[in-house]
């Protein structure tokens, strides 16, 4: 029953988001999610708004914010976000936000899969390599049963990566929505 439920969730996630199952990589092959915005706010107001978002999203800004340089306009947030994944319940991440008058740039890096069953595992480009390897196995496998098993493994691997993508893109989207909504003063 547990496997059926997992399979159903992963299949639904794969079909509803239509992503390719790959995690975004920067030019150095590191996982990197980026976004930017141009809210019409001063550097000081952007700093206050980012802190307020962290407080709202993660509960305690003091625990989530690992570095806060108001002079340079850089805030580093390290926290966890729930994820739909076959091996992890949470992803621990670093979110760096650079801000100046009327602009911010956000970048999520350094992902660790977190589970109650094992120590955190650093996620990197091997997650995408795993997808590519599984696709190659499917192309070359002639045994129908082994091919079917490989197709299922590929589906799960893509759904796992899509679950990570969805959670982290939603986090960046939440930040953008918060930054652009009018402040309640």
C-alpha cells in the first residue's frame, strides 16, 4: 500500500508539472535556483521586507538567518523545506539574497536531502547524471521485464527531482510575491 501511494504521488507530480526531471545547474555544474525582482523599495526597506518574509516563512529569523550584512546588502538564510521525495522528507538549503535600491537577486544553493533514516546527503549534478544513465539503460535494454523495471526507476528518479524543483521554485515564488505585495503600515 505504501509503495502504491508513493507511486501514485510521484506519477501525479510528474504529469502535473511536466518538468524534465533535471535539477538546474550553473556554469560550474552546481545546483542553483535563481530569481530576481524589482520592487520599488529602498535598500533599507528591502532589508526589512526580506527579514519579515524569513520570520513569516521560517518562524524565527534569528535561527534561519546565518549572515546579515546590511552594508553590502547581502542576507544568507539556511533552513529546511518539506519535499515530496522517495528518500527525503526535507531539503536543507542556503538561500542568498543580494539587494540594493529597487532590486534583489535570490539564489538557492547547497542542497542536502534530509531523512529520519540516514544522515543528510549533499545533492549535486549526480542527480541529473542518474536520470541520464537510467534513460540510456532503457534505450539499450532488450529484456522486457528489465526494461519495465528501468522505466519505473526512471519515473521515480524524475519525480524525485521534480519534487525538489517544485518545492524550491515555490519558495522563490513565495519570496517574490511577498516582496511585491504592498506593506501593511
